[in-house]
């Protein structure tokens, strides 16, 4: 946690980081699922 604060100059609690990580992971899974389909989008 201390290294993260030093490198980013942002102070987050461990709970906040976990919530952000979990949300990002969920969005990534949805994006991969959509990307894998033939949508006709380029």
C-alpha cells in the first residue's frame, strides 16, 4: 500500500482498491465476451 501511494501520489484504503479492482475485472470480462462475438463492428 505504501509503495502504491508513493508511486501514484494517491491515498486509497485497501477496501477502495479492492472495489476498484473488482469493478475493473468485471468490466474486462464483459468486454472480452462482447469482443469475442461477431457484432459487425470494426
